[in-house]
C-alpha cells in the first residue's frame, strides 16, 4: 500500500483529502503545519507528499527546501496546494524542486488524477533503477572476474614456464613469452587505470571547486593527440588500412589532456574491437559552432536506442551472446 503525507494547516481540507485518498486505498498520514510535516516525512518516509504553500511558521517552500536538502527525503515526489491567487508563486516552488501543484478549490477527480500520475511515475522510476541495478550486478559478476583472471593467468602461466624451463628454452621462445606477459600486464594496467580514472571523476563531481578547475584545463594541438591515438589503436588491431582520419587543426581545446586522451583511446579501441577487419573506421573532429565534436564511425553491430539511453559505468550489452573483453568502463 502506497503511503501519502498531507501537510495542510486547514483542518477541514486536510480531513477531506485524507478521506478521499484513504477511500482509494492509500495509507494517508496528516500533518497540521510545516514543522510537524517535516518530522512526519522523516518518520514515515511516504511515497508522496501533498503540501500547502501558505502556512504559519514553516511554509510550503521551507518544507520543500528542508526535505530536498536531506538525501533520505530528497527524491520523494512533492505536490503543492495553492490558491488561485498564488499561481504566480508556483514557479518558485517548481524551481525548488516541486513535482506538481493543485489549485484550490479542486475536485476529487483532479486530486486523484494528480496523485496517481506521480505515484505511477515513482513506481516506474523505481523499476527502472532496479533494472539498472540488476544489469550492473550482472555485468560486474560476468565481466570483472574474467577481466582480472585472464591477464593474470597469462602472466602466471608464462612466467612459471620461464622460471622452470629457462635453461633449455631458446631465446626466441623466451622473447615470445615475455611479449605475452607484457601484453597481459598492459591489459591489467589499463583495467586498473580505468577504475582509478572513473573513481577520480566521481570524486571531482562532488567538489564544485575541483570540477571548475578541471573545466579550465586546456589541451594544445588536439589534432596531433587524436590522430596519434587513432593510429596507435589501428596498429594494435593490425587494421591500419581500415582507418581514415579527418581532424580539423585547432590551436587549443578546453578539455583536460589526460581525459581527452582516455576518451579517444577507449572509443576508437571499441570501434576496432567491435567491427570486422576490412571494414572502415572513420575518425572525424572539428568545430561545430562553439563546440568541438569528435565522431568515430564503424560498421559494427551498433546499439539500440534503449542501450544508448542505458549507457553507464560497468555496463555491457548482450555479453551472453557476444564474447567481449572489457569491464564496461571504456
């Protein structure tokens, strides 16, 4: 049963709203003013809050600000009740984070329609978040053990051979095993590097000062950076003939050099990884108004609109059907 908190100082109106919603099967809690409403919201953790704007003591704006500043209550849908003469103040409520408003006097059908829409939206958001969490769990379970074990198995296997058979192994064979160990170590290094970069970005997002400082960083001669990384990736995948470059020459780009390098490296690497040899991979970059756009086009299997909307850290798609390397951070 969904729980609704009604914060309204007018006793008769509060009673009417409680009765109407209770009749429709909701569990309803009432509060006679803003301070009591804040306390009840934290105690009851309702699925929806209906709150009058004009109340003595703590008004509706103060209630909304207080609840939005608390992570525990910040995401609870919030509907304002306003008199017709208060419509001009609705904008302030919406700017503070209110989800909807009802204009007094309202009918039972208007109340129920507004409440049902907000409750349903909350349910849908919860279901979407749960699906994303399930996908995340599955991808971590499937990807991480494989991504960590595979290079470690190579390193351990070849190093064991080198230690046990070094006296009878030909130099050429030793060199070949060393190259395998080096490639596996680089793969493991890249995996750890991606995790560290992602963790650092998450930390930066919580610090406005550091984030603004990052935004002021500059990459000089981005054309050379982009082309050099694309060529390096084409060589690693032995597909130099598939690569075409069309990168405009600009003196500088307002983008931190290490993050530009990482973004281009991962996207171009994916383009080669998920397309067939002999098919083109095009890397273009240039001004687009006040923006600088980098595009990488390949002939791989592509992604559905739903998959594009679900892109996030540690997310991989169709891993059960397509064997793929990577943790989902690239």
